[in-house]
């Protein structure tokens, strides 16, 4: 019996990274633009998806993977819009991971698909740490949550390529300073694109659609 | 709340490395956790104890080194530790843009200590000298 010390230096989340890479290969080969959509509960992820399907659904084939702790309520909302939706129930887990998404992809018809949105579990902390194989992370912050959120959840803001500030129609009723959000998010992630929108009224969504269309076209060229 | 997922991944790697290096009982595991990972050390330790109970890792000490968030100011290039999540350079004041993160996102296993079996006579020198350097 002898004592051993083995230096290792391995990323603890390497298994998830491997699965995320496998997912990414599937998306790239099929020419599908994949988005990991994250926010706190109630910020408007599913409403944004419904609007996006209304705005782009006639020109692009869209599918959705819905992540929730419980219920298939969101997947049913999306299916009513006439697009493919697969529900993942995490049974308590606070985030999606690469293996859950891989399983969900297998249940989808990827043929001719342009855009896949993976709606993560509502949570501003844990989902930021787990790559799913997406091309971009996109986050929503609703103005009712307050302008301090970039200070409190820095990793989410740091890793998201796009920040949608939603529910701007509520600005007159809440103490939220858009300039502070821009400034604080900009400190954390200067390359982040910010779109100020209202999913309820539709304000500002055209810029979001335009961003999606550019990215869809960029990934679609891979399609054989 | 993502500590359980991290504990499960960690246990997988520790068991894998132990098998590879002939470790039959793990005593100590050293890891680095960046402050941005939002991991609660006590929760991670709790989860890890729970899932490693019936393995050669049971009772191992989880030595968690927390790594502070360090950024480099785009203006003066000085590295400084972020205090209270406010990105203010001690020399230049608030950083408008171009923040360069130097540390704080670590989730890294550094080393495993334990007992190696020595059951078979073909001694492969499992003692501490010839560490494979980390890749």
C-alpha cells in the first residue's frame, strides 16, 4: 500500500462539453441555427417564441425544445402554433444539459429545419454554466425584474450573445433604468447585442427577427 | 442548485483517473472553483458525499479552492480582483467596455490523492515521482 498523488487538471464539466460538441456537429451538418434561450421564470421566453413563430414561421422551418422542471404546458403552447415542439421535463433539475438535448434532438424531424430554439429552464444562474451545443446563447431580462440583474447574475450576461430586454411597455410602472441595464451589461459583455422589445405589443421585435435571419443564413450555407 | 450535476461529473472523472493510476482508495481531491460559477462549496461537498458513499471515494476530503474573479482593465492593462461585482478599475474608474476576464470561471479538478493497491508484483512505480504533467 503506498500513498499516491496524481495531478490531473481536467475540466469537471468535460462530459457535458463533449455532448455539447456532438450536438453542435448535428446542428452544423444539418445547417440548423441553434439558440439556447435563457431567462428567469416569467421573463417571456415562451411569449417570445410565439411571436417569433408568428414573425418568421412562414419563411423558415422552426422547431422548439422546451425545458421545464414539470409539465408539458409550454410545448403545447408552441405546438398550437403549428411547429414541432419536444418537451424535456428535468424532474427537478434547474438547467438543461447536453445529454437531455441530444435525446430531444432524436425525437425531432431535422429535415429542412432552419431554426431550433432550446428554451432552457427558467433560472438566471445554472443554465449559464452548461453548454448545449448552441450557436448562440440568448437571454431575456424583463424590466420588472430590475436593472440590478447584470450585477447579480454576471455569468448569464457574460455568456449571452444577445440580451432581449422585454416588457418595455411596463417601463412607466416599474423602477427600471434601461440606461443602467445597457451600461452594466456592456461592462460584462461589450459584444452583446441588446434589443429592447415588448412581446405583448410587438415593439422592437423586427430587429430581433433580422438578427435571427442573418444567423440562419450564416449556418444554412453548410447544408449539403 | 447545479452542484449535484457538478458532483456527478466530478465523481466520474475521479473514478476514471483512479482506475487509470491504480488508486484503490481516494483520500483527498483538490479542485478549483471560480467565483463566477456560483457554486456553494458546502452544497457541492454535501452532494459529493451523498453520491460517492459506496465507492472508493467515500470519505475523501474535497479540498475546494475558490478562485476570485480577476479582470484586466482595457485602458491601463492592470489586472485587478473584482470586488462585489462592480467592474471598477482601481486606476481608471468604471470600465466602459472591453472587460477581459482572467480568472473566475474555473471548474477544474487539480489532483487526486489516495492509496494505490500494489497487489501485483510488476511494480509500475505508483509512487509520487513520475507525475504525468497535466495537459
